[in-house]
């Protein structure tokens, strides 16, 4: 009985003393805009990237990005295709990729984008650009770019949880 209690006490101590993966300081996967905040004159245009950082095994994404259509206008990345599209990020360009959704609703201010790698493409580890959006500034003032629904998956279609970081812009003169 003493031996069982001793082993139990040792097991408890090991569990308490060994740091868990969540507490070890390992970076948590994140999805954000780059640049996160920018300054832009009225009538000016800039590219904003959706970047994934600190990922292990990312294989696909589905996302909505919300913006104020009275303040920003999405510039069409593919004028030869009907509607307004954004650009797929570097990881979703090539033979082993599939872009399922790439639409912009300019009245509602919603970008919808879904893409995946195709087997046998290797999954994404580390950081990558998933999508690029070219915005034109329409009127002065502050504005936000926010994530709506976001689903990120690994090669087995298991959801990867990530921290989301919204972005913003100041449009007009800087005083």
C-alpha cells in the first residue's frame, strides 16, 4: 500500500512540475492582417494581407472579412472573371491547391474566401500569406477590417483554433 501511495504521489508531482504545452511559451496559431494598421489618403490604394503565423499542419481555410463599404472599396484582382475577387496568398497558388470560394459583396462589405491544399501537398508550418486584398480609400476617417467566421483545418479536416487579430486604417490627412 505504501508503494502505491508513493507512486501516486510521484505521478502527481510529475504532473505538477512538468509544464504543459499550453504553458510552455509555445506560440499560439494566429490569423491577422498585415499591415495591422495603416494610413492612407482618400483615393489612395493599399494591399492588405491575411497572414497565418505559428501554424503546424494548416491545410485549408474558410473565412469572411468584414469592412465598411462606405469607407473602403475592394479592387478586383481578376477582371477576367465575373464579380469581384481577391488574390489567393502564395500558399494557395499552384497545381496542388483549390480555391473553392473567392467573392466580394461590395454592398455588404464582406469578402468570402475558401481554399485548400490538395493531397499530396505538404501542410503549412510556420507562417504564410493566405489571401491578399487591395483596398481603395473612399472617404476620410478611421475604419476597421474584421474577421467574421473563420475555419482553419489540418490535413485530416480537424479544426485548428487560432487567435484572430483584426486590423484598421486611418484614411485622410495625418495631423
